C-alpha cells in the first residue's frame, strides 16, 4: 500500500463511527450513554429467580413445615397475659431468676472462650493421631440429651465423683447444687457451639499469615495472639453469642447437676418449668422473655456476623 493510501485509510478510520460513548451528539448535547462496564455490581453474579413458579409438591410441605415451626410461637403470643404482664414481670422471683440466668450464662460463655478457643485452634491447626475421635467427643454434647450430660457431670464432679471427691477432700470445693454448678452445667452444653464456630473460621482463614509472622521471628503464641485472633474475631464473636444463648436456655443438665433452688440455682428455664405447674400465666410471661432474648440473638447474628458478602 502506498503512503497516500495509508493516510487515506487512517483518515477514514479516524472519521468513522467511534461509538455512542465517545462521540458527542450532533445537537451539541452530552455524549450518548454507552453500556455500563463498571459500578459496584460489575463482575458480581446476580441472583437469579426460579422461573415457572413453585411446584405444589414442594410448596405444600414447605408451608406445612413453616406452620409447624411458627404456630407454637403464635399460640404463645395469643395466650400471653398482656394486661397482667407488668405485674408478673415486677415479681421478685422473676427478676431473681433472670439475673441468675444472665450471670451464669455470661460466666459460662467466658469459661468457654478461655478454654474453647484454644481447643478449636488445636483441632484446626495441629495434626495428631486421634484428632477425628477428639472432635467427635467435643461435639458429643450437641446430640447428647442434657439430662444424660447432667448425670455424667454428677459422676465426674459430684461429691463422690471421679474428680469431685478429690476436689472436696483437698480444697473443700463442692460443685453440685451451687451457682458454680450451674455455670459448669451450662458450659458443658454450650461450649461445643463456640468450638465448632471458631474451628470453622480457623479452617477458612489463610494459615500463611501465621507462617509469615513466625518467619519474622514471632513465636507461635504471639502469631496466634497478634495475627490469627484478629482474623477470626467475627467467628469467635458469633460462637460466643451462640454459646451464650444456649447457656441461657439450658434446662436438663442444670436441674440434674445443680438442682432447682430459688436464688441459687433456679434459672429462667427452671422457673418456667416450676411456674407451669402452679401459675401458667407466669410461665407464659417468662417464656416470652426468653423468646425475646432468642430473637434478639438471632437478629444480631444475622445482621452483624453472618451477613453474606
């Protein structure tokens, strides 16, 4: 091609159509809008809705399951003594049980954090023989009936238990039927929730950050404290809230290991059980308090720590 032809071809290309986003309109207005290639949703897959409606064979069982789960809660709200509720909540026994429940659940969560987070780290980061068996034993209280857990605690930490007899003989410590026994029972049933949550977060976290910190001279504990723990903080918080909620609602292990003594071991679930036999309206009121706490916990978990990115 001659130089003149090349110049002609370049001029034709420069004066051709350059797209609506680059050339201004003939009327002198702003450039025409072209297809959007950026923005906050660029490159993110959109959510697709199922087309064609929901099959009746799936819709009917789904509605039946929803009614099965929601109907008891609706019935509790309908039968609640709303007019007399302020007087019932003002009773000394109610506040005594509520304060004891909050105190013991918080203490059980603290104990779970101190010993449960290192246990979760051990299960997630260290390879050793029998790790699967250990994980199964740690999660066993999730499926174990709470009453069975209370009996096991009595056999281990009771006055004549395997360990309890030595605690009583050497230190004069007796755990059953005390407030400390309530904390022990609630920790036993609630800590697995924390361990599972933290272990899952640790497995999802990149271990190379810890390795880089150790390469720079940090000890393994320092790397865990300064690097790993901030990374898994949302998982630890979610597990702590779940453990706290589970401890707050614990009944079977508490009544078996610690008894039901007002002011000492009678928590809110035990107060509900006792009130149901003598004063059903008080039992409904206490149940609504626990229901409100549970809803608040679930809402907080979803909005803060379980929000999908």
